C-alpha cells in the first residue's frame, strides 16, 4: 500500500512542477489538409485525381437518381407491397403490433443496458457540417430545378450555422447519443405530418394519380405511435431498472429478443384460429402432466445426495426419448408435442446434477423448467393452429417482411447449431469431432442455392405422413443448416484463440467440462470473433435474396418481378432495383455500425 | 515450524514417472509431504519441477507410479479428479485469471458452481480473501486493469476461495517485474504461517531459506537432494547441488 501512496505523491509532484501551460500544436483545416491531402507532390496528385473520380461518379449517380425521367411513383405507390406483400388491410394492425413489440424491446434494452454514450457539442457541430456538405454536393451535382436548389441551399446554410454555433459557443456541452438518434427519428416522422410528400394509392387494384399533400393517415399515424412506443418503453425501462436485479432484467430481455421472431410470426402475424375446446381437452392436460411429473422428477434428480443414480436415470431418459422419436418412423403414432416434451425433459434432466445445491437453487431450477415447458408447449400449439390470414399465396408474409423473417430465423437457428458444431469439432472425443468435421466440410462444399433447391424439392419426402413444410419453412431450415457450418468455423477460430492456461485454471478449480465451456471458454471465444460473426450476419441477410431463385416472394422478387410487372409502371425497373438495393444497404450498414459499437463496449472487459 | 506431534501425510508420490513423447520428464519420484508442511522445490529449468506439481492435481497425467492426495489415489476416475482438484489450489506463473470476469467473479465462480455455495456467502468470503491479500478495493475491476503483482494476489485469493487443503505454486513470481515480487511473496509467507500445506516451485532463494520446512532439489527428472534449508544452503552433500548453488548465489 505504501508503494502506491509514494507513486501518487510522485505524480502529484510532477503536476505541480509543470506550471507552464503546454503549447498548442499547429492545427486547423489548412494544417490538416497539408498534412493529410497534400503532404507531397504525389499525394497532391492522388488527392486531386480521387476527388475528380468521386465528382464524376456522384454527378452521374445523382443525375440518374434525380433525373426528370425517373419514375419513383412505382416505388412510392407500392411501398406496402414491398414490405408486406398482400397482407390484408383489415388485419394490418397486426403488422404494427409486431413492429411495436420489437421497438418496445429496443427501448427497454437501451434503458436496461444503460446506453450511455454521449456526444459533445464539437462533434455534433462536425456532423452538422457534414450534413451541410452533403446537401451542397447534392445541390451542385444534381439536376434540380432552381427552386429546389434554393431550398437545399437554405437547409445547408441552416446546418452550417448550427454547426458553427455549436463549435464556437458550446463545444463542451454533452448530450446523450440516444437523444440525438431519437431526435433525428422524430424529425423524420414529424416530416410525414408537414412535408407534402404526396399521396400514392391503389383503389381496387387501379393506380390513382398521385395527389398533393402529406402521406396517408394509415402511414403517418402508425409511425408516430411506433416512435412513441419506443420512447415510452425507454422511460419505463429507466424507471424500473433500479428496482429489479440487473441479472434478471437482462435475462428477461435476452429471452424476449430470442422469442421475438417466433412470437411475432406464429402468434401475431399468422393470427392463428385457436379451437379452445381442443386446447382445454388436449393441450392443457398434456402441459399439466409434464409440469407435475417433470417437476417432481427434476426435484428428485437435483438433490445433492442423489449421486451416480441420477446420471444413470437421466441417461436412460435421453435414450428413451430418442427411441420414442424413432418409433414414429415405425408407425407408433402419438402426438408430436408429447415427443417434444419428453425429449425436453430428458435433456433438462441431464443438466440437473449441475444445478444441485440449496433448496432455493433447486426451486429456481424447477421454475426454469416450468417456464421452458410452458413456452415450448404454447409455441407448438400456435404453430400447429392454422393461420386465418387470407393471402393469394400460401404464406402470409412477402417482400421485406419475408426477407426479415427468413434472415432472423436463420440466424436464431444457426447460432446454437453452429456453436454445437464448433465445440464438436474441437472436442477431445473422436466421434464428435468426426461427425462435426464431416458435416461442416460437406455443407461448405455445396453451393447455398443447391441446398435451397434440394430442401424445396426433397425435404417433404423425408417427413412423416401428414406433415409438410411449406417452401418458406424448408428454405429457412436449409439455409439455417448451411449457415451453421460457416458460423461453426468462425466460432472455432475463437475457440482456438483461448490460451491453454484458461482451461488449466478452470480445471485446477475443479470445474467440470460443461462449466469450463459455458463460463470460461465460450464467452471469451465469442468476444474474440465478433467481427467475423457480424460479417456472417450481414452475408446471411443479403443472401436471403437467393430465395428469389427458388420462387419465394422475397424483397427482391417483389421489386423485380411483381412491381416490375405492373402495367401501370412499365419501364421503372431501374428505380425498383435501386430502391431494393438502398433498403438492403441501410440495414447492412446499420448492422455494421452497431457492431463497431459492440466491439468498443466489449473491449473494456478484455484488457 | 517442526512440531513434534505426528502429522498425517497429505501428498504421497511413489515412483512417479512421466514421459512427453520419448522425453522422460520424471524418472521415478518418491516424495511425501505432511500436513502443514511447506516444501520448496528447486532446480534448473527443465528439471521436471513444474511437471511434478502439475501431476499432483492431474493437469498432467503420470504414466507410472502412484500419487495419493489426502488419502485419495489419482486415477482416471473423473469423480476422484474433480474432488482432488477442488481440494488442491494452484497458482500459475502466468496468473491465468479469467479476463472477461471481474475480480469478484473470478474468485466466486468456482465456489458457487463447484462448491455450490450461496452467492452472498461466496462474496463475503471473497471480500475477506481480498482483504487478506491486500487489495479489497479492486473487487469490481477486470484483471487487465491490475498490475502483475495484484493479479497474482487475486489468483492466490481465487485458489483459497475453494478452501483447499493444499496449495501448489508453480513459479508464482517468475513473470513479475522485480518491484512486485515482494508483495506476492509476503502473501505466501503469511499463508505458510497460518499452517497451509504448500508446495512451491520457485527461484526465490530468500523465500526458500526463510519459509521452507524442507527443500527438494531436482535435476533431470530426479530428486537429487532434500533437507532443511539450513542443510541445503550451508552444507549440501551432492556435487550437482553444489554446482547449482554456485551458479545461483
């Protein structure tokens, strides 16, 4: 301790000695330009050449996008088709509820994880200059009318003024980054109410000539509500975050995010027609049986005194559940949910010895089982109930919503499969290693499109009688199995970066292999591979457009085939594709930005 | 430290042999460590000191001979290994703290999940141990934010949190800057005074002389000489020991 105090005295002494204020190094835009753009003759030439190329490129690009002969009406009129295809009007509120749940989770998460990034006035001013620069570039390079140019000029001057004001008068003030984001969103949503974007509609399939004025109420009202939902959720989260344990609230939110996609799709968007007689006659009794018998069994298994016999019982149950599944192939017909519940119970039973301990620990373990069982049974019931959404095709979603559904489901499914494959491939047990390696190498050797076609044509032949997966579901399954192989290789890279000492330290503390893997190895391995994992997420999202080829109505097909085929908008194919590309870019760019934030945040615990 | 009362044997090695491929690292080690005894293992690098103590908690597997820890023989039975590991604490040269967990979580993880202690109890114990190694204020930091000496003291606290019967130290000060060695050795001295059974592999002759009850000198995978520090440093009998001491002192 004394050493430390001495050290601090020494630092203080140095600070007192340095009475002369430090000199400011040369700075300013001219210095910056000289050092970075024109540091030598060669770099000056390269700068000028690069600038010229950029000018020519943007002039061509902007000239094209804002050219007088562009027909953006095709996009503006078909926005709903682009995003949800033919989702019926009278059930459309379900789409907004689905989006609203996601935004509410976003708001809550921002509060619970204390998104506390702050931006100072100097930086804000810089951003303001950036926006002004963009506007001025647009104004100079685009083929605008003089009236439009004037509006752009005024806007640019406002941004220059704001930037200058912030930099000169308030360079040190700090505002939460969140409020900047919400502010920008509020301006965008607010503009729906005041800016005359024009109204583009169909009536009975006939395109109406665009009317002046602001957008329709069915657009601006939901978006306003969505923004409010997000903000309110944030403040709710802020109010409760100090009253609940952070572990619990974060756990609940993570669970919420994982359940979001299946819940939004199966429960909200499909609008399942529940038969309550059937529910109370069959589903509830099955659930209650497994709840009571399963809890009793797990209570018995998690007793610290149980010892070896517990593992034997759990092992026998796994084998039993497996045989029960196989028996289905030989004609033993039993409700699918009973098989699922039995398998679930046996897997949880295997984990039981890990959760032995005090009565309170065991009670939490049983509670976890009941929640898991309830969720699985509820979702299985919803999945097995028919949809009431009537659309031309067999699938309620299409366009961007289908793309999003496929991408998120694929990611959700491929993550656990990929983890297991990666652990299998690095396992000490030869049989697991062989199986995982074979799977990964086989899948990686086959093109994605082949797998998609294969699953579309062949999968249903392998399924038991009376069970069939739609094209969409088999595509999701095939794509998930494909991307799991790539994900496994990324995770394996992370696993290999863990030093031997970490395993040794965990072993020396008496931790079991399962404990070492889940508390020590995986958390570090996943952190190490965040950049390639995000790369994988982006690739997965973009490559959903291959669904086009197997005939699904994904975002690209809606743009290229459906909107492109409308007789009212002949010749607007390029606009359609530009719009599709732009939306893809917005999503992938945001993923990539948030991954940078994530890396920064995780970096703290690393050092 | 040499009490006259009979003490139980804590660790017994009988004819322990270990090969890495064709290279024989241990050539038949016979050694007994009694309860509350502090044994320092010396020897040139590559002499098998680290391998020996790593065999005692089965981080390395010996091929021949017997190792008995607290009456339980080390075999391939997983139950035995995990039981012994949770009773034998180990401190490594490279600390091997878990970089993604706070100091508090580093210390409480194993007591909670291996010893099945309630969290509150584990955290109270962790704070007591951090107090004992002199860094209670660092509990919420991450290992990367601590100096090497502080990290090694956390590693000692982490091992002690399992309430082990034996502590193994594998060159605990070799990776430290000189000014941090003393703070770690002080903690180890204090631990020895409380009666912990310890086996220490080290190059710190001062520590060996002051704290050890017995010194074992190893070379080429064999025990060459063993005895009290006084005997070892002032009156060694073997030529190889004399040569080693003349190179070091």
